[in-house]
């Protein structure tokens, strides 16, 4: 079961990255070009929110079904000394949760704006920061193996 969840989590991440990239650039272009906010823009932002939340749920299941939970028995000090354990048990989960929070805040704030330019601005800021956060803590060495 663990291998299946890990497979899904790894390949769903491509969809999340793709959608986050599309949504961010869509918002930046819409803001810069002073475009009118349309239903397509709304759907892109919403689909990005949905796929990122699904990825979070898959990640939570993976976190608790992995064999790494037993590694906490050595204490926080032992986990923090080991680069690999620190990445998988602390840095990656924490930064991904922060990214999901940024996406959720950006989506919620953009819905409250009444005109197109502020909507695009909220999405570009929050989705852009979330994209940078996600890229910063992807375990690149394990992702392509």
C-alpha cells in the first residue's frame, strides 16, 4: 500500500506543479495586461486549489503510513542532525502545508475582490509565493529516481 500511495503522491505532484505554474502565470499576465477576469480564470484558480489540497491529503496519508514515523523515537535532535530525515519528516511537510495555506488564502482573498485587476493581483502574489515554496522543498534527488 505504501508504494502505491508514494507513486500517486509523486506523480500527482507533476499535476500540482503544472497547475500552480499555469495559475501563477495566468494571474501575472492578467494583472500586467489589465485583462478582464473571466470564468476560465476562476476555473484555473479553483482547479489549482483542488489538486493542491488533494496532494496534501495524499501526503498526510503517506507521512503516517511510511516507515519513517518510527525514526522520531530518537527525538527531535536525532532527526534534525540527519539531513534526509529532516527533509522528509520536518522540512518537506511543513513547507508544503505553508504552500497550501498560501494557495487557500490567495484563492479566498481573490474571491472577495470586485474588479479584475485586484483579483489577478491576489492570485499572482499568493500563488507565486506558494510556487516558490513548493519548489524549495521538493526532494529533487528522490523525485527523478
